[in-house]
C-alpha cells in the first residue's frame, strides 16, 4: 500500500470516532496514493430503522468530515465527492499548510449524550456558530429554541416512538445492537453500551428481561419529553434533494454541528424518530415548512454532564 509520506491510518482513526446510527460503524476505508475511499459496509445496515440506508450514508458523511479535519491538521487538503461507481465517498488529497482547527480538537470529546440537560439559554453568538457549522452544500439547518416548538417536536418524537414500538422487527434490531455490559461492549467494539442509554450495566440475559417488561413507548415518550424540554435548542438538518450525495452532506453538516457544540462545552443527542418513520417524516416536513425537501436529522443541544462512551472497533478492522 503506497500512502505517500502520510500516515493514513491515523486519519482513519479520527474518522472512526464519528457518529453512526446505533453505533454500527457502517464504513470501510480504502487508502490509496493521495486518496482515501470510504465505502459503505452493508453488512452493518439497519433495515428496520433505516430501510433506505439514509442513516448509513449520513454516517459515511460524519466519518468523512472527521477525516477531512484530521487531514488538514496533518497538512493535507481533502476534496470530498460522492463516487457513484462504489456508492461511497472519495477524498482526494493535496499538500497544504497544516492547520489544527477547533473542530479537529473536539473530535475525541464529541459524544451523543442521552441525558437531561440544564435548559439554560444559548447566546446569540453560540446559536450563530452552531448555525454556521451546520450549513452545507444543499443542506440547511433550522434551530428552534422556543418552548412551543420544543413541545411540538416532542409530539412528533412521541408519534415516532409509538410507531416504532409497534414494529417487532425494529425492536429486535435495536436489541441486537445494545451491549448490556462492558464485557459485551469491549468484545464487539460497536453498538450501544447500556450505560450510555442510562441503563445499568447487567448481563445480557438480564438486560433483555428488563427490556421485555420495562421497555415501552409510554416510558420512552416520558423520557424523551423530559430530555427535549431540558434542551437549549433543537436543530433540524434538511436536504434540498433526497439522494445519497445529499445524505452524505447532511452527515458532514451534523458532524461539524456536533463538533462546534462540543468546542462550546455543549452536548448533543439525536432525536430522529420524526424522520425515521416515513409517513411521519412527510408530516414533519410540513410542520417545518420545507416543501419537498427531506428532513435528515434531528438533534437536541444543551449543557449537560459527561456520560459513558460507546466504543469503536480497532482501525485494522475497518481498513480494506
């Protein structure tokens, strides 16, 4: 493998710290001379929650954004494009002056914090910085801070929960990606570590038993309502065109938004239920007033505590 003078393995490491749906890490990296390809790993798709692979491609965009920031810090300017031939991302490099941005510095600290926040207001400058970070090529961002909007968004989240909890395939899929104990999480290096979701660390059999009797749309709706009301802002990313290249761009925009939030001392978490249920997504788009554009991702933002982190697989496992 001829990667020139740069350690592309280090760049891939930063890329793997990106967000992905259920922490499935659905990516493969193929380093070439002056180029890295990020390919979709369809073995890690989630057909129940993500039947059109939207979240999978957004995850590729998240990884691409981290990789571009890491490359810039290493003295490489990356040009990112969608490659229809491989259905993946192609990043071509050229030499540049190394620059370690504040977003690059935030990569190791970014996490999805699925807890209550403190509800404090964000300043106009903070909101502007978040908006600037979350805007992209063919992707716009909408920020909501008022209580009425939070209440309405919480209602859409509740409708999404109700639909998903009625879907046995969705429940099976979610359970398959939950790692109830540290031992499970370390062994797989992926998935949703139980304490990350606010659950105690328990053996798998006990975790599944607890979910059987305590996992319900009603309880999830109560939890999500508290979480949304405690948030300082809700961000919605919207694509102009509903296709893979825009889904990737939406992922890049989310990653920048989350890294900017992290650099400001803020936490983020997805509340994607309104965009995961196809029939509800159309209603949500009408609520947003975005016409035929696609709402991609819904993110709550606020100040909150550090939480446990989901793990990542070794870099060697994701390089082709």
